[in-house]
C-alpha cells in the first residue's frame, strides 16, 4: 500500500471520509459470499433514485433493521416487521422498497436453491465465470451487457429495484467488475 501522500483514488469518492474508506476497502474487491451479495442487493435497491452516500451513511441502520442481512430472517419478515421498518427513521422509509427487500430475500433463497448459491447464479452470467477487469480511461460506466442480462433475468424471477444500472453498481460493489481507474492506487 502506498504512503498517504502517494494515494490516488477514483474521482467519484471525492474527499468524504466514509466514501474514501468504502472505496479503499470494499468497492471493486471481489467477494463470493452470499451474505455480502444479499447485503448489497438490499442496499443497492434502497439506493434507487438516491445517491450512494445517502445509503452508505445509513448502512449500520440497515444492518440493524434487516437482521444483519440474514436472508432467511428477512425473508420471514411479517406485516409487523414492515410496519416497524416504515417507522424506522434510520432507513429509507419507502413502502415499495421495504416490501421489495423482503420479497427479494425470498427470491434470493429460491435462486440459492436452484443454483447452489447466489454467487453461482451471478457468475453464470460472467465471461468464463470470472470478474471483469475494465481498463477505463474516463471512469466507470453505468451498465454493461452482463448487467443488462442479469437484471433482465432477475426481473423475470420477480426481483424489484434491480434494473441494469443498479445491477451494474452491485457488480462494482462486489468486485464482479473492477472499474477502478488505471491510475487508482486501489486497482
């Protein structure tokens, strides 16, 4: 790791300490565990129409509200849980997004049963089953052929708030695609 004076970051993270920490420690780092995939599925869906920093600042609140992102617990949430979530000022209180998070958890489990894991499902869409290492000169893109295909399949399965742009952000967050700029120290 370079010394602090030598660090170059992707420009999107700016100077916000939370954004910089997220960029440096998580964004673009390849993961393969379903718990993290479910966490980002929930967070990215909540982010729809909002800035990522808005969700990142509420991440710990989401962790508490959504049972530490335990997909089985979230899938079993009841109407009382929906009401609790709608009264939780620590998360985005959007009825459609709250309902979608619970339904997406149920569908996530269905995908796990069908493919053995959500990781297996997602990587079945990737070229050679591997992450994509982009060499972008003008920063990250908003979608890709893979995000188009994944989001289309997920929509067909009933997932909500997971269009191609959100899917691509999910891919970036979980390291399915590396969009760090070529000069970034964290590439």
